[in-house]
C-alpha cells in the first residue's frame, strides 16, 4: 500500500457530504483509516459491509485454524485479515513459505491428518482444485469455494449500483479503461440489456464499448472473448493526461501497468483527445494511473458528465485524491463507494 498518510479535514468533509448513502460513508471512513494506519482491521470492516464478505468472515471466525489452497493473490487477501488463523497454504506448484506461512503440497496436507476447513482461493482453477480435493477424500463440508465467490464479485463490479440503472441512456457509449480480457465490456452489455429488459440489438438502441488496452497479449484475449458478441473498438493505448510515450510493464494480466521499470514502451493519450468518443459511462481500473487519466478527460467530465466508476485503491491517497478531483472538475456529481473483494483491492467510487 505504501506509506501511511493523513488527509485534510476539508477534503474529507467535501467528499463525505457528496456520498449518497450510509454504506458509502462507512467504506470511506474505514478506507481513510486504513490509509492512515495500514491496520487491516479496517479492511476487515469493509469486507463485512457486503453479504458475501460478511458470510466468509463469519465462517472463518468460527474456526481456530484454516488452510488456504492457492498461494496467490486471492489467498493473500484472506491472509491479510486472518494471518493468525492460517495453519498453512496448500499449493500444487509452490513449496517453502508464503507471507510467513508454510506452503505444503496436498499430499503433505493429507499426511498431516489435519481436519481444518480448506478455503480454495484460485480465480481460475477453483473447480479443478475442488475436484482434486474430493478425489482425495476431503469432505464437501470442509471445502469453501472462495474463487467462485470472487468471480461473482468481479462480475458485479462496476454495474450493480442501482443508481446506474436509473441513469441508463437509450444509447450508451462505454469507456473501458484497463480492458484486460474484455470481460468488463461483456458485463457492460449484460447490464445494458438486463436492466432495461429489452433486446440490445434493437435498431433504435445502441451500446458500444471503447476498450483501452495497450498490452498485446491482453488484446488477443479481448478479441477471442468478444468478436461477434458485442460492438467494440480497441484503443491500443494507455490512458494519461497527454499524448506521449511511456514505459509499460507488459505481463498479459490485469496488473499490466505504466512503470518506470517497464519492459516495453506504449503510446498513451487522453479521453478528451479521442475525438470519436461520445462517452456516457467511463470505467477506470488502470493500476494507479487513474489520477492522470482523469486529468485527461476534464473536458468530457465537465461538459458531458458521464457516469463514472473509478478504482480508488491502488495508492493510499486515492481514497481522497480521486473523488476530490472529480468534484473539482464537476461539482454536480453525486458519489457512492462500494467494495468488491475479500481484501484491500477493488474499492470503487461511482459518480453520477
């Protein structure tokens, strides 16, 4: 997360007064306290603010010890708020220690005759892992599929706020900042269709996605996922506050990012400069480049006032810095905050 910090009271008050419900205010307060203290109790509070998180935390708290299958990003989220309750990580490909906790093979775990619950923390391989556990005789009631719940949260992210439906337009032009594999743009089309209750292909309605993604490996994934399914255009650039060339860390994942130690160079540009865009809904999850990207769409935000869904967790200061900038550009926005993970990631501010 970086260094602990403090925020000006007037900035906190400015944002809090624009937040539209108690849940948003609670997430805002806990997120500020986490930025100021790095105390994961506040992340645990946020996780308990939504049903899936509350259920997971409640089950873990009933156990003296648990095991996590998957020494990766999702497992790390659970570890961050329940370190002392984790007896081990189980992993098919790793050994040694992870985050100060032993990593064992499934064979070693079974030989230990442990009867702890096993929390399957894999985004993409959770079904295969569960089958592996069942085949080795682990009872179903001891297996908790965190990966499936995480996937469900991912699909809710950016589109589950009821106020978005109330402000849906006859024509929606979605800007997908940080396109990754195209899944968010597909979720956008599902939102456009199901929330209205009509066929998105009707001649008098239009939904289109402008997908910003500079990573060539991710662009292949986007085309494989979306070709023939939705109307979209890939902008092979990163979002920034001006047109230039920057170093970029390409790794073919959702974590590809602008970085001074990047392994490639990419073109970056602004939303305001992309003259064929008519955005009605802008999403940004661009690994810490959100502030620069918002500076690069001041004209669009100021004049057109699109709906916004902006990640505010990549840097400790983002919880205040990004909503403050949005309100400086256009004070007419109303704000909401929501959280979509079992750890510190995936906190959003919605602006409508």
